[in-house]
C-alpha cells in the first residue's frame, strides 16, 4: 500500500467513525512554549488543558511535525526522523478507552490487514482497565513503567496512561533473551500510541480524575508505511526512495530526511537564522551538507513535486536552500581547518569548541560529530558552562514573559474584557480591575484595541485621563495604560473614548497591508507570505518572504496596483464564520496565529480575503493614496516594505518635494561654489608674475612677500607653487583675507632650510599676529587667523624676523 493510500485510509476510517477531518496545522505553532509543532496533539493542546472549548468532539488529522531532540540518531537507526507525518484521532470529552482501543484494533487488523500475531500491546503498569479491554482482542500484552507509558503536558495538569502498539519484526532481530516491546533494538517498532488523558496532577503530585476524559493518538506515517510495504527500514518506503535515488553521494538517509524537513519548514515560513526555529532549520541544512549533501535545492524539487501544498513555494524554497548551502560552504571549509588545527595542537577541549561556536559561528553539534568521526571527544559540560556564562552576561529580564504572567494573573483575578471597538469609538464601561504599579486599568467592555497582530494599541481617554497605550488580547484581558489611576475605583462606571482620528489612520494603514500583500503576490509571485508587520497611524511595515530585492519597476508596479484598488473605492466586507468555511473560500491565514471556532474575515472583493482581527477602513477610498517609502532586507529570504497612505502619504510627498528642492538648491550652490573656486584659482595663477616682480633681497635672501585679495587657502597654495617654480632660492610669504578670515602661507627653499630658516616658525608668527595659529614643515607651512585687518602687520613681523 502506497503512503498516500495509507494516509487516506486512516483519515477516511475515522471520518466514518464520526471524526471531523482537519488539515495539518503549520510547523510554526501558536503555542509560545515550543519552537515547532512536535506532535499531532499540539494544535489541540488548549482543548486538552481545558483552556478552550473544542468546536468538534471528534477530530482526525495528518499533522506535519519536526523534532530535533534525536537529531544525531537520524541515519543511525531505521526509524528516527526530523520531519515526519503523524496520523491521529482525538476525542474531546466524547469516547474513551473502550472505543479508542476498538477502533485502533479494527483499523490495524481489518483495514490494514496486519497479522495479529505480529502485534504486541504495551500498557501502563497500573492501567488494569486498559489491559482488560485489550484482552478482548489480543493476548500479547506487556506492562511498562511511567517513562514509557504515561503522558503529561508538564509537572502539573492533564495527564494519563498510554497504550502502545508494537509490530514484531521477528526474534532474529532481538537484542537478547529478555527482548520485549520498549527495547531500543530493531525487533519491535512502535507504530501507534493511544494516550488516555484522564487525570489532573496537582501541585502535591496527586492524580485527580478529570470530569471530561480525552483521547490523543499518534501513528507515524513513515513507520506504518514500512510495515505495510514490507521493508526493513523507513528509508526503504516510497516516502524516501524517490529522494534517495536523486542523491549521488554522502549519507543518503540523513540527506533525504533533512531535505524533507528543510523543505516543509521553509514552506511554513521558517528561514535560516542564528536563533529559535531559524537556527533549527540552519542546523538541519548544515548537517545535510556535512554528511555529503550537494545541490540540496535539486533534491528539494523531488519533495515539492510530490505535495501540492508546496507547489506555490517552489522558487522560494529552492532559493533559500541554495543560498544557505553556498553561504555555509565557506564557513564549513574554514571550520574544518580550525578543527584540524586544534587536533594537531592537542587542544580538543570544551573551551575550544565554544570558541569555534562563538567566534567563528561553527555549530557545536557539527563540531562534535566531526570530532567523534575522527576519534576525539571533549568535555561537553565545559562547553555548556561557557555557553551559560555567555548567556548570563547577556541575560536580561524578558518583558514578554513577565507580561504573559501578568495577563494570566489578571485574567484569574479580574476576568476578561469584551472588545466593542469595531462598531463604536466610545463606551460606558465598568472598571473591573486596577493595577496601580503599572498604571493599568481593566474594563468589562472597551472600544480600545490592544496592540496585536502588528497593529499598535489605541490611545484616548477614560473619564478625561489620558490612555497612553492599550495592551493585552482582543479576546482576553485588555490593559489600558493610564497616565495615572488615582481617581478610579473598581466597580465604578466610566466613559472610554479612543482617539478617533488616530484610529482611522491606523485602520487605513492596516487595510493597506492587505492590498499590499495582494499586489506582491501578483508582481513577485504566489509564494509571497507575510512574515511580520507593523501598523501605525503614520506608516506601515510589511515583511514578506522573498529571496531578492525588488527592482524599481516592481516597486512602481506594486504601488500602481494598490493605488488602482484604492481608486476603485471598494467597500470592505467584514464578517465572522467558522475556520473551515473561511479556508474553503480561500482566506489567507497567518502561520503563527491561533484561530478558534469562529474567525473574522476581512474581504476586499476580487482583491483580498484574509483572516484578521484588526481594525480596518470602511472602503479602500479611505486610503486616498499609497506610497512605498523604502524596500530593504530583514534577513536571508525576508524583505521589508515600508509605506504610507492618506494624510501620511501627502506629508511624505510634501517632504519629498521640499527635500528635492533643497537638494537642487544645494547642488546649485555647489555648482556656484565650484565656479567661484575656479575663478580664485585662475586669479592665483595670474598673480604669480606680480609677486615675482615684488621680490626684494633681505640680507642676501630673495624674499617674496605679498598680500593677495579674495583668495582662500587652496588658491593661496597654487599661487605659492607658481612663485616657487620661478624662485630657485628664497622665502615666500603670502597672505590673503577670505570670508572674514586671514590665511597665511610660508615656503622656504631647501638650501635655506639647511641654513636654519623655518617656514613653520614664520607662519606661526604671522598667524599669532592675526589671532590664529598653525604650522607645518620647515620648507612649507600654512595657517589661519581670525583678524584679516592684521595681515599687513603680520607680513611685516615675518620680514623683520629674517
């Protein structure tokens, strides 16, 4: 059975059992506690934790997942992967163990037709109930401890026992006479895990029964494909064979696995970086290269061609991978040289590995793999100690974490706020909470939009006291940052008014981001996805995935399309519907947003359809005009456009005209200055003969002393050089007034320098006479003075000093 048929059989089976089939969520989770989607249950975690009510009682999915906790095992075993697909069925307070076990057994033995004697069941050591149910179907059952067969989301909260289903590949693969399910050998392969979430663990460690029990199951597609296709390794299934056939050299299993991971990560909006999920991607790409991967973007093409989800991202994915591969090649080669050097100098220590990581950017994990392959090891605790010391030096309090705790505390104590600001700019509201230290005020209902989704928070006033900012969640706690909170009391009614003009400007810029994204998808390509945004009253910033800078022509074309849609005066259609219906209509959703049962859709007819909770204009006509003011790079694979609309666009264009006029005037002034400078230079050249005629002999020395008119220092130098060319031996003393200042130049021929004459001393004497200073070499020196009326006196003093 091919993998696509296995996937479809699983999903259809559970649909026939009353489950709602949902599409895979993004690899970028809405849960801030994890970097990546690591399990099929993660998108449903709020339902399991009781934080939200699920819109469906039964759900089935095939979820894209990435895990890197066993990264170094990939390629060493037949079953470890970074990217994998997790088939799952879930129950939220509906069926429990009896039905979950019955459905699992039916699917495996009747639909997939697995031989029953090849299956083993592992139950939690204390789960008598599960074993009793399993005994109705099968007798090969073992009990395992908490490490294997008990699931929890953390030290406290929902948890429960698991039943794991193993496939037995035969005694000949056993690790010994005591080999059984749970062993880390190749005999038993866990193909399905059924988690029975039935307890809530309290702070004291007590397991209290949950009023509503849940089911969470996970079956790895790669593993069940291996069993159903009768091969000895996951890498021999049809999920990997076409990929491996395109790889010419290196560790083909590692490269094939990592190419799948990098392809889907990039498609979901992850780009290589040195932190967070971007670092995970970078690490995966680099590990594939270290293990012999070349031309990885060509191998990505095979993955892209097998999944319609990836088709629109083809160019973006291959460009990012190719760019990262080229960039790392230089780092890798220099890193290998450094590793060879520390080996030859017997310096293989945790401190040196840290230096490679910190100073040269060579990943710790790759250094360890390379050293291990060469037969070397090092003190990893020393490396981690150095890393922790570095973190401690740079560690600062995380305001985001503190604010998250504050929100949780406020919601627990004061409850949530109801946002009414889509339809009104003013409300009569009751104070539900006050946080005097932070100057936060909480209301039962508010027209103030809290900062979120890239949009800044509203400002305004509550009972005449200024609201400086609004923070929180539109569907949760909303904090009004007040100028002060002294006059307010919990339970009192107040009047909350937002700054209407500011909100309208924010709304116009927010609508512009939707028009901009639509235009970019037309001009740049359908692969364009939003990667971040900022929406304020005076500008917008829109980040999007793109591997190159936009050309001037493309920027003009984007502007043109947006302005054409503004000119069409399209009324926005804003409505709420369920998530599935919105997706069917083609609505664009952000990868890092979590959407509930009901979603808000912002539609600009024939232009844009997006899920969005932000404030918007009533019509595109409200934007008046759109102007891009800057296009730049954010990081590899991500570009940024900054733009303005409406009055902000008018102001920008006005300032642009003024700046252009000022620039023209400066250029004109520069041109005039250049002409005047040329006039002074020509005057200096013509004055040379006159100075020669004024030469006098003083104590046997030829002295040319001259006061010029209107020459600056550069012109004075030209005059001095002109005279010097004709005066083979002698002293030249020149002075001039220019723009209210005095300038002096002294030149002494080399033969006189040898006799003790010094141009530096002469020019210093002249400059001091005119209230200035300066100096230079013995054969040539120049200076300036503040008082040009002293020029004649200065020249006389210099002559008298000879």
